[in-house]
């Protein structure tokens, strides 16, 4: 049996959960879903629409707000009770926070950030990016079950989830959580002061990455943006370095955009950047490295030096 | 406050990756190496905490002899001393083996705080910090963007997805995984480089590796999924073709 750990916050299901259910359904084993929290009946009912054996619910006040210690305690008991062969989780920030501790406590393998799951004879091969997505590794997990697997966001299709003819059974699990043993004390999540620019409304975006070399070269990108009627945006390292404000950052920790045109200048195309822009209608990548993963999502690509190509583009646009 | 920072040496971003003959790892004999990016931010955060609260910063790295390069660099930036768990196998080991090695290095140090990066640029497990916390019996918090150590414990700002954050309190000793961009980095000064030569690097033998939990069977360049039109020619020609196609084919430029 594959156990899928659903993710919810304040009773709202994280969409990545559906992707993980799709991955589990495709992995050729019976699937059970477990959801942890306080007051999560509605989420359980939502999950029960999937073609799964059961939705198990661990409802405890101490799980109301997520903590790593609370989840490790709860899931250790769940896994003990259900003895799954594999445990699948979405590769979210929350999973990153507790899954390595859970797997380590149980002394079981954890294969993170998988983009595909393949059968090779009688073993399962997990495909995951390494070297920032520039290479892909096929990995096998070793040792006794359960094996823990996290699924990269966007790698499996939520709309491919098989729905059941009738809702799956919802079964509460009696798990007692020792609240006193939880060492993390979280406060309510918040957003930083309102963003000055809402890039999600932009029709065109010119985004710069570390290939721009230094803040003194941003002017070049600004000129291209002006010539195209585009907004300027950036990958994370540009904002980390303070060359552009944080609210211009595209990606998993920044804004998600889907403009008509997205021009990536000197951006390698790490997954955390791609999730923020791969829904764009037309993607242009200009990068001196022909193997850069950004080309995998690009409609038009130029392998070249942006300091030569961009001035030529500006000149052409002004014609 | 006694702070340990775990730093990993990885191949530079500029280095053209080549896969070895067995297709199991890269051919890195002739590669150039650098400090894993988030680890540089973790080190900087440790140095700032020391400036504010006093104490000591110890850097800790597990890997072959060549990792001495990033250890020296960290000492030059201001770390007080270093621990090097030396073993060739650790260069390609899984997260459990690396965490086990680092736990041995830190066992007798009695630190108040351990900082790691959130993820390595090569393996990208995103695991070593959290597994190390579990091995040391420390509480942890991940993807941290601010650290307040003014009280008895810690109050840390955790990054959530899509621009959300959350403050968390936890007792010390604790382990935090640090996100890039938490601070502005400082670089080594000539004085720092000179001072580093006199600083202690304690070598520790790697413990017997725990049973492997995972293994790379094949490493390859990803296949291109989407039909990308690659535009050839000189910069000027390519730019011209691109602009024409964006105007006439994709119709995405303002008219
Ligand atoms: C939890 C987490 C969250 C993250 N969130 C985000 C996020 O929201 N957004 C984000 O962007 N990243 C995010 N990252 C970071 C991400 O993993 C990458 O490190 C980052 O996107 C890389 O930025 P880059 O492409 O600009 O830099 P690099 O990866 O260094 O790429 C620079 C590129 O420029 C090219 N180049 C260099 N010189 C030239 C030239 N003269 N002409 C043309 N091309 C050139 C190089 O070939 C290279 O491909 C996150 C990481 C983690 C772990
Ligand atoms: N060999 C190593 N030596 C020291 N620290 C390491 C090593 N490998 C990983 N780390 C630390 O653990 C973090 C996460 O790495 P990883 O789990 O490989 O993604 C890194 O950012 C480092 O801080």
C-alpha cells in the first residue's frame, strides 16, 4: 500500500496533494490518504472523491497549527498502524521541514523531489534532478519498507487523478499527540507589507538572472523591457543580492506569473524559478549555456551572450 | 553562544558538467569547487550572531581532502576554527551518511546552535540539516530568513511558499536551515586570509557509514520535453529573427 500524506492549512487543501495522489495511483499499488490537523472533516471529504482505498484522519488539537515535532509524532503512529510499503508526500516547504526527521527517526530512506517514477524489472526507479536541474539522476531506495518519496511540484498532473465511482471511506485514526513534547511554537503565518508591484497582471515580463553579472548592467535589461512594453523581474539571487527589490522575484518563494511573453535573460531554470513562470504563453530564453534547463520550457531559445544579443534586440525593436 | 555551521564544497556553477564513465556521478577530477551558496549565508548569519551575542563560530565540513579549500575560506571570513570529517566516500554519500559524519564531529562540541544551508547545489537532498537535528536530538526549523537569539531560546522567521512567512519559537540548542538572502554576505579580507592560516582545523575520522538508503543508478542530461525553436546565427542575426518571430508568429509584442 502507498500512503499519501495530504497537506492542508486552516482547512484548505494544498493542490500539490492531488499531484501526489496522481503519482501514487500511477505507481501501481493500492493508495490510502492520510490527513492530519484539527477540524479537517471537510478536507477529508474533498479527498474522498479520489479513487483511493480510504481516507484516514488524524484530528487532534495539537495538530491545529503545523509543527515538525507534531507531524513526526503523528505520522510515526500512523505508519506504525498502517504499515505502508511506501509513503508519498508533495515536495512542499512543509514536507521539507518534517519528512527528513520522520524518515530518519524510522531509519528509512527518503528520496526527495521526484519528477518521475519508473518500474525497472522488479525494482522502482525514482527520477530526481541534481546539480540544480542540469542533470537527472535515476535513484533506487535501499533497505526495508516503508520508503519515503516526495513528488516535485508540477511534475505529476493533478487533473490526472482517478476519481472513485463512490466516495472513499473516511476513517478516523486514534492517535494521541503529546503536546508537551512539541518543541516548536509557531505564530500565525503572515505576508510581508503589501507588494508594490503585482507582476501577475503584467502582459510581458523581462526577467534577469545571475547571468546579468552586476547591478550596473540592469539598465540594459530595463531598456529591453521598455522597448517591449514589459515589466522587469528577476530570479532569486538578484533579489537576495539587493539588486532588485524582493517583490520583483519570480518563483516558488516569489510571485507566480503567466504573461503573454516571458523573456529569461541569464537564468538557468532551476525548478523553484520554473514553477513561477512556466505557465507563460510564450517563453524566450537567452543563455550562453546550451544545456541550461531553462531551454526545456522555452518556445524560442538563443544560445549566446546576453550582452551581445540584448543590445541587438533593442536595436531591432526600435526599427 | 557557541555556533556550528555545516558547509559543503560543491562544483562551481560555471563548470561544464561531465558525467563519469559509469554514469553514476560527475567526472570532477578537473572541476573547480566553491562553497555551497546557502551555506555562505548560514556562515554569515553565524558571524553576525557572534558579533551581537559573543561566543564562537565553528565550521564543519564532511568530505575528501579537497574540502579544506572551503574550510579555509570560511576561516578567512571570520569563523574561529574548523572540524573536518575526512573521507573520500562522503563526497557522494547519501544524506544519512553525511548527517552521521557531521553528528560525530559535533558530538563533543556542546554547541548552542547549528546552522546549515537548506539544500546543496549538487545532490539537492534538502535533508542533511534536518536529519542531523534528529541525530543530535535538537529541535529544528527550516528555510529561515531571520534569527532572533536575544532571549533564552530562539525566535526565527520561516519562509513559506508564495511570499508568506511565519515566526517560530524554539528552545536552544537547536538546528536551523538557512535560506539564501537572509543577510548580505561579506567576503574575506587580506587580513582575514592571513589570520586564517593560524586557525585550528581539527580532523576527525569518519564513522562507519550507516547502511546506504539510496543510490544513483544512472545520471544523465534531461531530455527536452518541449519543442524549443533554437535560433542560430550571430547575435545580430539571432536577435533579428527572434524579434520577427515574436512579432509575426507568436504575436506577443505591442503593435
Ligand atoms: C526553497 C527554495 C526556494 C527558492 N525560491 C526561488 C524563487 O522563488 N525564485 C528563484 O528564481 N529561485 C529560487 N530558488 C533558487 C533556485 O534554486 C536557483 O538557485 C536560482 O533560481 C538560480 O538563479 P539564476 O538562474 O539567476 O542563477 P544561476 O543558476 O547561477 O544561472 C545563471 C545563468 O546565467 C547564464 N549566463 C551567465 N553569463 C551569461 C551571459 N553573459 N549571457 C547569457 N547567459 C549567461 C549561465 O549559463 C546560467 O545558466 C529557491 C531555492 C530553494 C531551495
Ligand atoms: N558534506 C557535507 N559537509 C558539511 N555540510 C553538509 C554536507 N552535505 C550537506 N551539508 C549541509 O546540509 C545542507 C543540506 O544539504 P543537502 O541535504 O545535501 O541538500 C547543506 O546546505 C549544508 O549546510
